[in-house]
C-alpha cells in the first residue's frame, strides 16, 4: 500500500518558478526509521555518490537528540555544525562537478530540513526489512533510537513526513517509478 503525502512534488517537470535554482545539483534524501536500512540502501544503489549523513554530526560533536531538545545552546551549536558541514559537502559536489548528492537522515530533523529547502530534493522513505527483528540490537547500540522511532511512527501514520517515493526492502522495489531526472543515478 502506498501512503500518499501532501508534500509530494512532481519531479518530472522541474519548475524554476518554485524559487529554486534549476542549475543546482539535485539531492536524494534517504529517510526512515533508525535501523531501517538507509545505509544499506545507499550502498546498494548509490554507493558511488557522496553521502551526507547527519549521524556523523551527532557523533563527531557528541550530541544526542535529547540534548538538543532540552538545551537551546546545544541546539545552536548543533545547527552551526550542521550548516558548516552541509555547506562544505555541497561545495565539494560543485567543485568536483558531481551530478548528485545523497543525504541520509530520519527525515524529521528540523535544522537539516530547513537547509534542504534551498535545494531540489527527492525524498525516498525506506520501508524496513523487518525492523521488529532488529529493534533490540538497534536500541542497545543507539539508546536514543527507541524514542525517535516511536515519534517517527506517529508522524508517518499522520502523513507528517514529506517523501516523494518509498523503497520496500522486502519486495526490493520502489512504490512508483523514479522520475527520469534520477533514474540515471541508480544502479538498478
């Protein structure tokens, strides 16, 4: 079953009147639950393209999602680190003439989503292989994941997570055809 989101954009007809520069490098944002297989998906289909993984910002600076919610100063530091890291990532895409960039996150990080508003972004929601089977291990490795996944489940059911397509690991397929602008980048 495909869940429709009110945020889905038509990527087959890129419209520059939306305030975005059509000459910019498009981004594919891989989103989903913690432990859903986002990295596995990227390695399988998009391995040759640079990936910006928000998890690295958390790890490098010792941030936790809970810290950011409870401490405005930490959130400000996180946002600065995120802005800087993403601008460096995008600059490398431009300098090296790389045709596309990959972004990996849960899809609900407000600071990252605000940054991505300036770009052409195609969001793919990853439907996990069997999240229940791996939850215990995931939550042991990443204690913050249980609360975040619970929040993601609620937002997903309420159609509050914007995405353009879904990839189902069980069926090894996308829910709908990829737009022509992106099919050339996937190793299908």
